[in-house]
C-alpha cells in the first residue's frame, strides 16, 4: 500500500496542486473505463441460468442463437426479454452496437421510456437507437488508443531523427560511394514496390526485409577511407519538419486519410503520427544540442566511446523529460484530431462509434442536445486534464 501511495505521489505534477490531482483522477477513470469497457457496457450478462443450465455469456462464446437451439421452449432467446431463472447483468445492459428497436431513435434522457429502469437509456439514444452511455464508454477506448498509439509512433520517429540531426549535424555522418549506391538503389526499389499490384502485408514484409538487409550491408561495408559522401542529416530532418509544419494539420490529415486506400484505426494513428513527430524531433534536437556540449560527453568522445553508445546511454535517457512533456500535449492534440475526423465522418469505419461520431449525429437532429452535451463534455474534460498535467509537469521541470 505504501509503495502504491509513493507511486501516485511521484506522478508528474501530482504535488503541484489540487487541479493536477483531479486531472490525474479523471485520466485514470477514463483509462479504467477504456480497458474494462466491455465488462461495464454489454448486452450479454455475466451469468445466466436457463432450465437449470448455467452459462457465462460474457466470458464464453454463448450466443442468443446457441441458447435458442439448446432451449427450444424459450426460443427465440433474447438477452433483454427472456426471463432467466437467475441473471447477473452488466451495469449498462447495452453494447455500443446494440440497437434498441423498442426504445427508438433520438430518445431524450428525460423522456418517458417503456420498461423497467434496469433497461433505461440514462443518456438517451442516438440516430439508430443505440445507447449513448454505451457509446460514450466505447469512445473512451477509441480516443485513448488512437491518442496514445499515434503519439507513441510519433515518439519512435521523432526521437531518433532529432537525436541524429543534433549529434551528427550536416557533416558528421558520411558514406562511402559503395554505401551511398546501396542506399540509393534500396530506396528506389522500396519506392516502386509500394506501387506494385501486390497486397499491403506483402509490401510491408518486403520493405522490412530490404531495410534490414541494407543496414547489415552498410555495417559490413563501413570503411575509414577518405573521400566519403557527407549526409546533411540536420538539413534533411529540419527541412521535413518545416514542410510538415507549413501545412494546416487538419487539412493535411484529411488529404492523407482520403488518399490512403485502407481504413481503420491503424491508418488514423499513422496519419496523426506523421504530423506529430516534428514536435518530438524539435524537442529532442534541442536537448541533444545542449547536452553534447557538456564535459562528460566530451570526455566520452575523447575516450573514443562509440557515438551510438553515447546517445543510447548518456544523452537520450536524460533528454527524455522535456520530450515527454511534449508527448502529453501531443496526446491531447491527437484526441482532438481523431474527434474532428470522426465528426466529419472519415477515418474510422462507419460502424465504429466514438465521441466524434456521436457529436456528428446531432447535425441531423438539432433537438438532440444530449448528443452534443455528453460527448462534448467528455472531449473537453479529457483535453483539459491532459493540458493541466502537461502544464504542471512543465512548471515542475523548470524549478
């Protein structure tokens, strides 16, 4: 228990004030709902008993059709209307895709609803008759997964590029002519492979194999001979950062999502990550520039410690804190971008329900205030909590 309390107190910004603590509690609540959402909102009960037989539908593959075939006297079995001998239901007895034909669409939370309060739609229903509370719970998982996933990808791209740009600059990384030709040919082959009429997994596997092979060949053909070709890494990285930052973020996301033939979570995460890695690279580049001038780094260079080892052991771990502050702010930006895409009806599959999709349904029914209020509040407080944590962490690091 003491270790748990110590861990909570060590959270970034926890000791800065009551606002940061409320923000952490809210984020932990959202994360808990995101992880255990299927156990909180689901039309399948935890346990039911029918004709003396016990079932655990939520944890097994038992379905309504299976129970109807096994118990013809109760056919058709329905999770809501069938009278089980005993049943333990989830707190919200509706899934995010469950359509309640009996209740109907656009039912207000304060409207009279038929049936018992156990099956009441406490936050109303959407355009298809789905429970809004179940959709809100599902939205927690979608928003956090895309927000955290996209920024983790951005972190994996931005940290190495920012570190390399600051450490090697424009003259520190040099290739022999043979290495340069290997890199050029491999890049051209990968470029043409992605336009070939083969499946995406096959393209990905071939690309990974070629990249791994070229890294091995570059390592095997390294030489100390003179006349190498210098690679201006800093100019290349910062040039791409300037190009990406020069476009409006949402406009560029719309273009990328529209031209990519695949749809789904991964595409949305990759698209957002491609626009968020420049901030990671800039912060990492600034920190590495500052740390490479320190005495212990210069001493390591004098002792001929390999550059990769210096970066991995002595620079990147200590330059990570400012980058993580940017990571927290980036998660909030990614959640906002995902909600904007969902509101516009692009990116995720049409059957997916989240906060942005709930907001979008209010455009066709202006009286459905609950489709604006509840998703809007969820987005607002999530972004506010992340910004509060980021600001508290930033102020703590400046002391």
